[in-house]
C-alpha cells in the first residue's frame, strides 16, 4: 500500500506513434524529473491503443519504440515498476468485474464518447454512435482498473484526462458500496502539470509539433534525417546582416530546450546584433540536438534489437507488476464469491 511517506504515482503511456521531440520536452522529460518524489510506476498502454491502432505491425513497433524511448531517456527499471499493460492479465479480469459496477449513464458522460457523438452530430450523421466501438465506450473503466490495481495515490494527467481519475474513485466506491471496503480506497488524486507554453515545441511547418499535423521530428532520427528535418523549419526572408527577433523564430524556440543556457543566450545576442543568418542558426540547432540526443539514440538503437535487453526488462517489469496486482484481484475475487 502507498503511504503518506511514499506516495504511489502511476503514468500510462499510449503507443500511438513514434516518439518525437515534442513528446520528449512536453511529457517524457518532465515526468521523469517528477519521479523522484514518489514510488513511480509506468506502463505502456498497448490495449488502450487498440481503440484506434488496428495494424498489428504498427502496434508492436510503437509499443517497443515507446518502451525503449522511456528507458533511453533515463527511466530506471530497477527503481520503478515499468511494464506492458498486456503482460498483466489481472488487469483484464478486474476490468470485467468493475464493468459490472460501472453505470452506463456514467460512461455516457465520458468526454471521449461525447466528443465522438458530437462529431457525428456536426457531420449530420443520423446514428450518433456511428464509428464508436465498445473499446472507446469502456475506455474509462479500463483506465480505472489501471489505477486501482496498482493501489495508486497520484496520477499525472492532462486536464482532458482528469475525468478518468474521478471515474476510478466513483467505480471503486460503487463496488465497495455493495461488497464492503474491498478496495482500501485511497481516492486517487490527479496531478495536473502547470500550464507551460514553453514545453510546446514548433514542428517542421512552424505549427505546434504534433502527429496529427505530420510535422514532427522523430526523437531518435538518424543524423542525416535530423539535419534534413531541421533545414525544413520555416524562417522569414530577413537578410543575414539584419537584426532578428529570436523569440519569433521556431528554430530558436527549439534550440532553447537543447543548448546550454549560456550558448542559447549567446545565439540570442548574435541574432539581435545582426550578422547571423537562419542557415547558421539551423546548423547550430542541429549540432545541439545531435549532441543532446546521440547518447540516448545509441541506447535506444541497442534496446530495439529483437530479442535483446528490452524484452528482458519488460519481462522483469511484468513480474513486478503482477506481484503488485495479484493481492488486489484476490481481494475482489473473494468479495464476489469467486475466491
């Protein structure tokens, strides 16, 4: 059980694409920095991804890639519990049990389901449930199980995920109301990071870096590809000799996250004084990115070798996760009469 002295923090990572620089700055790096204050648990939510990812090769590749990325970026599997959701069958047994105590009305109010219906309504589709699968509808129940089965205190989430944490408490409460205090319920608490626009990186078209825009820079792109993508970032036509506003430059915005503070300050001064062109700035960005990423890229590439260390680490994590999940499931089974 978690305690006031050692809170349990759970982070789920859905594998819906190759990680990119924006994921690293906006999610991976801050999550790992926060891990020191709690007993941290991380899992790759591969079954959650099945609501939208239907290509088996992509799901397998992205699951392995996301796992290797977090490890390469500094997640320590010895100090945390790090597992693949699909490796813990206890989750899915508990999912069915708690589905029987999850009111349909509660699921009707889930944000993702309501958004799908709203899209159909706006498109003039007669059947508002068109395109909605039961995985999407039951998604909040599975997320509640992810939280409850690990006896979680803290769940770092964005504002759009806050409802899921609240649902976890509601569903556990409904079960306890029928069977008694089966879950030694600590109300899971959502931890919402402070708004920080500085964690949002521009992409290769100048807009926010996002898979939906197709403008991402893969976190572990090979050097040649990385250089090519950096060269694509748009700049204006200000001549080399003219002063430039660093804060208006997408290239400089990315540079600030990867260059040492003194180096980025010096680049800012050079741009303001004039004499530094956008080409020089892009060369500086490439060098800073490559210096920062190269050691992690080497680790990532080694982990992605089939049948290598990644499989061993995920197997180790699965064993630790199942050891933690079994007592929770056993309590539930005894409560419902399937002991």
